[in-house]
């Protein structure tokens, strides 16, 4: 079954991981900077329970 993926952008990594694991997702971290804040997640929307959600972390907000 498809499950809604919580939006964890802006959360600190431990909290984001906890939220996603609680909802049945596997979490992969892509650390690209010095801060412990999620600034991107993929996929978004819905995914099957047990899917891997990739969190990009390291900056307090996206650049650009």
C-alpha cells in the first residue's frame, strides 16, 4: 500500500529519521555540508511502506 511521506525538510536529522522510521520507511542520509539539518528529501508525496527515503543534509536551507 502507498503511504504518505512526511515532509521532514527543516528538521534536525535525528528527528527526521525518527519520524520516517516511525511511518515504516528506510532512511538513507546524503551529508553534503557541516550542519545537521535536512534540506531535501526524495521521493516526496507517497511511496510504498518500506521504501528508502533519501535525506540530503548539511545546510540550513537550499542555496540558489
